[in-house]
C-alpha cells in the first residue's frame, strides 16, 4: 500500500522536479486534507511546490481519510467511485480531473 507522507514528501516533489512541465500543464493550487495523515498544499502555478500545511487560496480542496487516499494512490482510477460514495470530497471537480496527470 502507498504511503501518504512518502507521497507528498518524496515521490511528488521528485516527480515534479523530473518533469517540470507537469506543473505548468495543470496550473492550479490543490490542498489535500487527509484525516489521520495531515494537510499538504500542491502549488502547480509555477515550477511545482509541495508544502505541508494549508495554502492561502487553493483552487481545489480534497478531503478524505488516510486509508481512502492510500487506496487512491494505489489505484488512481478508483477516485471517481470514492467521490460517488462520499469517501472523497472535492471542492472543484474540474480542477481535480487535472490531477490524473500527477497521480498517473
């Protein structure tokens, strides 16, 4: 199973550094509120920055629990069913669809 903290602190920063065009192709700010794990901001409006804690003005807030999030990391295609069942809450669905580029 994927690890939430490892995803935000190691995997995602490394992926953005290796593929800087990912950030500019998404061009949005996301805030992840993962119950049982923490809060992270993903700023993809420039070079791509991942930071622990809240962002002042996220375009999309994603809320879920740690087990659900780690299940999504293992199987990104399951995110839609998690939204439909209420296990994953997304404040801006259109922006959230852009995360496929990051999670894939």
